């Protein structure tokens, strides 16, 4: 049963029980300033529970997208490193507002899970609050659950509260036994007074019957309510019996597309972290943008921007340095099966924004990453641990690195950033800019700015303003820069006219940027430009370059310029006197920027990209000048070959000891087409190698179990046994399997296994029925070995461990718990 069927059956089931289907609320909460995003299915119904509004219906059912990336509900750092954490998820829920209560909620939940979804009854375990006699009795009398599978638990997991005061009540959670073969008794977690990690929560039934006062006293509510929540992704994993949420149809097709884009096969261990992060984050971004959150530098918009950047950072670590997240959106839309119509209807708009964010971020990273790595090397050579505010500001001011990117990169190198020093430099720069603007106003025009003009300023709203006109990115500092800007500005005018000739006279300029080494031109158009159309535009423009038309600049009245057919920016205000750039019989525009004397000065024009930036707005990016174009084409070929070479060498090394045959290696002068063809071939080779390695590792791991069990040592408190061992390089799934099987043998205790790899290792910790948690063991180990990770109380993992410090780390744990 796939996720589309699970969602549909859930809604239909409760509609048959008299519930009204209520569409999901936006992920931006309405009239609730306490929440950044909708984080639970009950958010839109909060006024009913608080009694501030009367419900429109007594029974409700829906599926609600929830986002948890802030506050106490923040799963961001865990996403991708395990099988179940997400920044967004769908919560299936049914509600009663003063209508039915515990009996119906319990009976219907049991009916849906066992009769509709057909989960084995023997594999389900139910918890009730320790003081809730009523719920326990109903489970035993109104359902046929095994009596020993109803367990009383503590407040942490089985008592729900909206806040410090207000509506609250006991819960009854339904769990799936992940190891039913181990039988009774039900395993407990002494830390939480709940169940052990052997059981996975599927559904929480909350019985809202109390009103907590400021003094802690619980009063009875006038009416009792039911609020339930079942995670769609968990159900989608458990009904077909897969081990990971990421193996479900919610993510599988997206992950497959990510693997193809990264030229990196997906694996369930650490090698699949980028795939899981990307597939999770693109879903959250789509939910947000569909509900009118635009990526930005603050609030909700910053959350989406951070998710896009985090996904791209993981992609870059896998060798991907071009925009691709936006291409995942149609596949994502398919996974919803048409349930979220607003995402389907706004798909082009969402893709436009995502691609624009990708392009902006990747340019920022490529320009400043080399400098950042040099700075990190110097900081470490000076035995420092912090990126200074001066350096952080230089990265921002010179290369456009936002502070949060510097912080992310610094964290990867175990460094911090002096944020207060950065803010101080930022304020100094702002004050300097304010003073510079005032000096311009005081001193008037600089007659060296604009070439080929007796008046060297743009006319704007009847006032002469000293600045580069028409979207120029900077004031040229020397003749070389001036000529580069002039080439690209004249090239922009030619491209504008080329677009009008090929696509139609309805084309209107919507913005532009002209710099020394590139140009960007935004224009109104409602669909993508085909490759043939782009080639035609480029051919026409270069034909004008070869024909060597003169570029004539004059100043005249606005009316005279309009009569001559001069194009102006839509919505722009002009004075009576305007500056006209005329390329006779080709283009005539109002413009205050630098230009060349004749079109042959452009030498050549190359369109390097065409994309959407917003609904109905397209963007052309281009280069002007033979040397720039040659350098660009060489860099594309060089980057492709370096990526190919790195991947070929990596796979060649991994293929040793297998029967997999590598294709013959290309030489550096190979064509771009040959390189791209070989990269596709290497993707298939990689999958074959991974299969061979995993099969070999599983075989070796099975032989290790008896050898490792012989090293078991009693814990100093006498409550079980410990196994702390270093083994040869093994992936996390193999380590986890070893730990599970050995824990089943020793029954109670702790296991820490570290797999050596070069230069870093990875570890797994498993704990059963002890006061210490697996997360604590991992933290103690990494405090010695470095690296990091996370997990749950019974199972945790870590990566990036220093192989040289592994034995010291294990000795530290051994001394503490064994003696």
C-alpha cells in the first residue's frame, strides 16, 4: 500500500464515521504569532480547544503538512543521518470537538489499523497514561488486542499539553513492534518511563479533558475533545515493511532522480546522506513557497533559503555544482497523487524561485570558496579556533558570502565565527557608504563615467545623477574595466533586439545587470526558450557584430526620442532631456551607460544560460569578447574532466578486489560530449561496485559475530555486558546489524563498534535497559576522537571519527563503565 492509498483510505474511513473533511491549512499559521510554521495537525483547530471560537463541525479529518525547523520542534540537524527525521511531514488526523470521546477514538483506530491497513494485531503495542484507568479498560474490553500489549507509561510520552497552562490531557499511543520475534515481556525505557527503541510509534490519540491552571492544578474542561495524529511517512514505511521512511514512495522516486543528478548511487548508510537531505528539503521548500513564503534573509523566508543552501552544500560535497533542485519538483508533485492541488497549480512559480536561489548561491560559493579554504588553513596553522569578524566581513563584502554560509563552512572545520566583530565591520561599511553618497550629491557629476557622450550622466526624474546607467554593476576603475562594461552593455542592446525579432515584439525589458565580464537581461515572456530559438538569437546578434554597425549616442528631448521609436524601460520615469543609444536599423534605446563605438568591438557574443526568475519573467545570461568566451568554454570542459577524473579514480580504487571491469580512461583533451557520455557509464559501474562491496561486507560481518561476542566484559555495576571493539571498514547498515544481533545474544548491556576507514571512521552505539543512553556513549567517544552524530537513547551513530584516536576513545569508555 503506497502513501497515496494510505492517505485516501484514512480520510475515507473517517468520512464514513461522520467526519467532515477539512482541507489542510497553510504551513504559515493564520493569526497565530506563537508559531513560525504549522507544526501539528491540530494548529488550525486550536481556537476550538481554547474555546475562543465555536467549531463549524463536531468531527473533522484531514492530512496536514507540518514543518519543524525551529524552536523545540527542530529536527534539521538530524535529517539525512537516520531513517525517520524530516523537516516536513504529513500528519493524518481525526478530531472530535465535544462529540465522541475515548471509546470511539480507540475502537476506530484499532479498526483502521487492523482491518483496513491489515497490520498484524500481534505486532501492535498500546501505551496509556499511568493514571488513565478508563483508556486502559477500553483497550482491553472494546478491542481484541492482547492484554499484555497494553502498557501504562509516564507523563513524558503519554500526557499532552498545549503549553504551561490551558487545555491538556492523557494520551494513548499505538506502537509497532519492530522485533515481534523477541516476544514478551514488553521492553521499557527507564529514562522516559515509556517503551524501548524496539517499538515505533504509529499513532497518538490525545484525550483533551483538563485545563491546567497557573498553579499547576488540573480542572475538568466543560467538554472533552479528541485530537489524533498519525505520521503518513511512518505508515508508508511500516505497511509495506520497509526499514526506512526514505525507502517509501514518498521519497524513493526523488532519491532516484537525485542519484542520477549527482552521478552517485543511493545507499542506506552514510553514502546516502546527501540524497536523503536533498529529497527532504525540496519537499519542505515546495510546501513553503506554495503557501507564499519566498526565500529571503529573515523569518520564514530565511528558513527556506537555508534549506535550499543546505541541500546544495550536500550536493556540492558529492561533486554537483550546477542548479538542479528545481528539476526535482515535478517528481515531487507526482508523489502527492494530486492531493495538494495548490502545489500542482504553482509548480512553475515554485521552480522559478528555487532555480533563482540556486544560481545565486552557487555563484557566491564558487567565487569565495578558494579564499575561504586558504583562510581556514591560516587560522589552523596559527592554532586558532575562530574566524574573525574582519575575515567574515571580507568574505561578505568582497565575495558575497552571507554570514550564515560562513558559519556553516566554519562548523565543518570545527571553527566558530566572531559574529559581533562581523556586525561591527558591517556597520562601519554602512557608515562609509552613507558618507560616499553624500559626497556624490555635494560634488555633482564625474565626466569620465560614460564614454562617447558630452554629458556624462543619466537623466532620471529630471535630475542628473552620477552613476553607471542602465543596470551597470559598478563604476569602472580603469580603461580595461570601462571597455569590458561597454562591450557587455552594447551586447545587451543587441540581445534585446534579437529576442524581439525571434520571440516577438511583445518582449519588454524587466531588469538587467552589466558587468566587466558578463551580462544579465531579464524580460517578459511566459515560457522557456527552446534551444533552436536560442541558437537563432545568438546567430542574429553575432551577424550584427560582424557587420560592424556604428553606435551613435545623443541627447534629445523625450518626445523626439519616442518619435524615433526609442525603447524605454516600462514604468521608468524620464526628464525632458534623455540620452539615446542608437545602432541604426537595429536598436534604439534610452540609456545612460557605457557603450563601444561600433558593434565589431564586441568580437563575439555567447549565451550561457536561459532560465525563469519569476512567473512570466525569463533571464538570459551572456558573455561578450572572444577571450572571455574561450575561457568559459575551456573552464566548462576542464571542470567536467576534473569531475570525471575524480570519479573514475575513486571507482577504480573501489573496483579492486572485485570482478568489475572499468572502462578505458579518457585523456584530458577529450571532448565535452565524450566526458558526459563516460560519466553516465560510470554511474552504472558505481552501482555494480556498490552491490559487490555490500555483499562482501555482509559476508565478512557475519563471520565476525562469534569473535566479537568472545570479547564481552561485565559492566562494573553488574547490570549487563559491554562490547567495545574496532573493526575493519564497514558501512553503518552492517554495523547496525552486528550490534542488533549481538545485543540479542547478550540481552542487556552496551555495545560500541567503530569501523576504521581512511582518514575518518564511523561508529555505532547500542544500549539495552541501562541508565546510560546510546547518545551519551557516542558523545563520550567523539569527545576524544572528534567527529559527530546523533540518534536515539537505544541506538546512535557518528561519523568523521579520527582513526588515530579510536583506541583512546574506547579506552575512555571502557575505564568509565567496565573499570
